[in-house]
């Protein structure tokens, strides 16, 4: 089954999750109409009810009765699209490989976004660029005074939100070190394979691409770092933007057991940074604490508790628990020594 009617999505050039989904739609050859704009305003103009928080991107899909329904949150939308069109799937058939892909997608969405948000708003040069580009990529004809008003509004609001992702003077060096390490790991990985899990992309590639589309394509400081540390990643981002022409007929994902050690090294970065953050956040949520601190990469990390990432930990575990005993064992073998095993509950 393949989709024929274009699916509308509303989002922004400067939104990593919009770019994740746009490149995924292109790769999957799912017809779409890309509406650059504010989801709430667009939905109001179409008379479609808004989700509780209309995130970017917001998709307009058909509900069970064929009525238009506005939905957000990229990962469940990806799984919904898999049901609507089977060709050029981005979810591996092997459940164990699909689990690793799920984990990489979550790492892209929830940890790499800390790189993105930090570099966008922490340094004055980047904040100035984003202050101009976020309004202009919605409307290039904005009069100068309106642009200045939007620029002040966005900048003040987003700089005020740096605390939500844990970006502050103490964590800035940890974020920078993780970003550089991640780029070096990708540099080595892309010497071996064109995508994370083999010869074609999976949803985890698109999640990481989404964040890197900003870090390399939008914000000046992280762009300069990427060119210095990983030219291969710069090339990868340039092409994953539109892989609609990739002939997938003869292309496969690797067997879990034949993934290069460079992929295990990437999982070690997940275990070194994102895993302690997920676990400390979940512990704080359970204790009803609004703030948490923990040791990440040898430094003290402190940030506000984030209920959504509590759910991420739960979802990772749900995916793991769905695996057969053999597949759990295969995952345990792969993740041993990476730090990711701390996420997985075994009886
Ligand atoms: N988990 C969501 C996250 C989407 C998200 O956080 N989008 C950002 C923009 S990139 C947003 O809409 N933030 C709220 C705002 O800017 O008001 C997803 O995967 O789609």
C-alpha cells in the first residue's frame, strides 16, 4: 500500500523535528505539503482543533472517521506512517535491531537536542543569528520593525528556556565535549557504513539528522565545530536531507551481530551521557522533585525535572520487555560495557 494524497505538516526550517520528519517523508516517498508557519495559527485558519501543545511539526492526518486530526510528536507519527505505507520502511524487521534503532532515535531526539538548543541560544553570535532567521524563515517579507519585535520576543523566551535542557555555565563544557565526541564517533562510523545501521537509513538516522540539520545548517558555532571535527558528517547531513532517490532494492540493514564496533562506540556515548540523565530525571520525578543533579561524564549536571523524558525511559523499557528472551540476550550482549545496560530491567 502506498499513500497518494499529500499529507500536510506545519513546521519551521529552524525546528529539528520538522526537518527530521520532512527528510523522512522524502526518503519514504510519501507525498506531503510542507506549510512553513505557526501550527496554532494555521490550524485555526483551517478550523481544525489544536492539540494541547501544538509542537513543531504538527501533522494533519485522517482520524478513524476520515476527519482531519492535528497530531504532534514525531516518533508515534513515524510508527503511524509505517501502518499507512509499507514501502521504504524505516523500522528494521529484526526486533532486536529495531530496539537499537528506537534507542538511537530517542538519543537523537532527547540528548542531541541539548547540543542544538545550547548552541542556538548560549552564545551571543548564535542567538543573534537565530533571532533573525526564525522569523524570516516564516516570512521573508516581514517589515524591519516587525522583525525586530519577533526577534526580541523569540530570543528572550528561548534564552529563558535554556534551563529546561540543562544548559548553563556548569554544563556548557559537558555539552561541548559530548557534541565533539559524538561527531568524532560519527566520522569513524561513516568510514565503515553510509547510515547508522547499514546501507539504508532507519528512523534513528532521521532523528539524529534533524538535530544535525540545525547544528550544521543553521547555527554558526556548532557548524564550525562540525567542519573541523567531522567532514563526513557534514556530507551525510547534506545528502540525508533528501534521499528520495536512494535505490533501496538491494540495500539492507546489517545483522545486529555484524554491526561495526563504531556503532557500539556510539552506544557508549549514549550510555555515558544520556543514560545517567534519564535515570536521574526518572528518580526525581518519582520523588516529586522539581530539580535533579547527577554526575555526567565526571562533572555535576543539574537541571529541572522533565516529565516527557520520564516517559521516554518507560517507552525504552516497554520496547525491551516486548522482546523474546533470545532477542533480549542479543541486546544484552551488544550493550554490555556501553552504559546502556543500566536502562534495561532484567528479572
Ligand atoms: N517530542 C516532540 C518534540 C517537538 C518539539 O519539541 N518541537 C519544538 C520545536 S523544534 C517546539 O514546538 N517547541 C515548543 C515551542 O517552540 O513553543 C517531537 O518529537 O515531535
